C-alpha cells in the first residue's frame, strides 16, 4: 500500500510551534491590545473626573481668595520664629572633641608648612 504524503512536510519543531507557540504569541498580542484599550479608557474617565474636581475647587477658592502680600507673610513668619527660639549649645562627646582638635592641629601644621615654602 502506498502511504499518502502531504505536499508540505513539517519538521517536528514547526509542528510544536503551530501547536503551542502560535496560540501563545497570538494571545500575547491580543492581550497587549486589550490592556492598552482598557488603560486608555480608564485614563480618559479619570482625566474627566479630575478636571471636573479641579474646576469645582477653583470656583470655591476664587470666591474666598485674599490678596497675597509678601511683607505681611514675612512679618507672620518672623513672629513665629521669635516666639520660642532659644540658642542652646548641643553637648558633644569626648571623641568628637578629640577628633576636632586633631583636625585643627593638622590644618595648623599644614598652613605652617606652606608658609615656610
């Protein structure tokens, strides 16, 4: 008996791609397209809502707005700063003091060496 052979011979790798790979690739492409449309519509509705809220807030704030004056604000800030401010020295540890003395001595010696040159 003669076996009928198809005109196109597919290799094993091609068969596997058609069975598994092609549906996977098509699913990825369609999923990407679907998600893009979903996000676009969501952003469009969100943008409409936010623009409505912004316009509503703007209408409310325009009614109650008072004139801004830099000098008046500076005076307010200065009164707040002057109320509770007190110059207090922060206690330092002995290690910090020793390190500071060492650095100061190094700087002094470096300047003296530069002066001799």
